[in-house]
C-alpha cells in the first residue's frame, strides 16, 4: 500500500534533516510544537488539500542576540530554540525548515506559507531580518526569495 502524505512528509523530514543523529538540530515533537505555538501561532504552517500535508514550514521568532550567536556558531539550533524566551519582543525570524513533497515543489507554496506566517508575526513584532541554515540549494533559494519579497535582510549560517 502506498504511503500517506503524512507518512511521506515524515520520511522526507527524516531523510533531509536526520535530526535523530544530530543533537545540534531541533527535534520536533509534541513539546516543541506546543512551545512554538506559544512563541507565535504562525510558527508552524501547513499546506493541506484535505488528504494530508503536502508542505510544512517551521519558523522560530527570536532575538537579534540569539540570531548572532547561532549564525556565528556559538549556539546550536537546539540551543537557539531552548534559549528563545516565550512572550519576548522578537526582532528576527529563523526559517528552520521548509518541507514540501516533490510533486508540490516549484509552485510557490512554501514561499507563500512562510511569507504569510512572517507577515502575521509582524503584526505583533518588529521583524527586522530573516536568517537560515540552508540544507539544500532549494532551501537557500527559498530563503532568498522570501527575504527579497518581504524586504528583509537575509543572514546565513555556514553549513
């Protein structure tokens, strides 16, 4: 039997990010999801046509200080998440992950989800920059497109 979209998304996340073998990366589970929702309801976005997710976007709103520590390699992605205070005044957004099933790629879905989420965050926070730790050429391009569309500077952590 063919895998469901949900199962395919989980498989894709596992293949791309391999978080189980890299403790520096954020391992998303129920507690992480709940805390992300507390940080901002738009931290997690999904594209779903009714038969399961075809795209997931995970954004972490945070502070400039923590962004700079992450970009410079002083803290890990997991530490960035752990040290970001809930209820703070966020100044920057980390594009943590954008996962899209192959047949839905190159349609602007991830870009639109991320832009909508960041614009929602901007209603409560003065977001001044976007930052990313690119895992793929597609992720790098996506981040550049989002930043350009929203007129935000883009900062990148070296792989």
